[in-house]
């Protein structure tokens, strides 16, 4: 795979995981700001915990990409 394609795919993964983190954070903020407005989730703590799990999983994957697939710049 050429360097340009590799970078494009790596960047796409990074953006995907950053988006998943942002989505989970936004959902958690909604729960904090208006927990009674979430009618389909009677167990708010469980719903928030699910979002934390999603966020932690995406952070772990993001870290793996950055640690193993982002070239180290030599100064």
C-alpha cells in the first residue's frame, strides 16, 4: 500500500474514533442536563454507563492506532 493511501485510511480511523467519542460525550451531557426527557431510558445510570463504555472503547482503539500506526517524527 502506498504512503498516501495508508495515511488516508489511518486518518479515517482516527476521525471515526474521535467521532464515536464525541457522540458518547454528547449523549452523556444530554443525560446530565435533562435526564427526565429521556423517556426510553428508565435506568439513566445504566444508559450513561453504556455511553461511557462506548467512549472508553473508542479511546482505546484511537490510542492503539496512534501508538502503532502513526509514524514517529524524528527531529
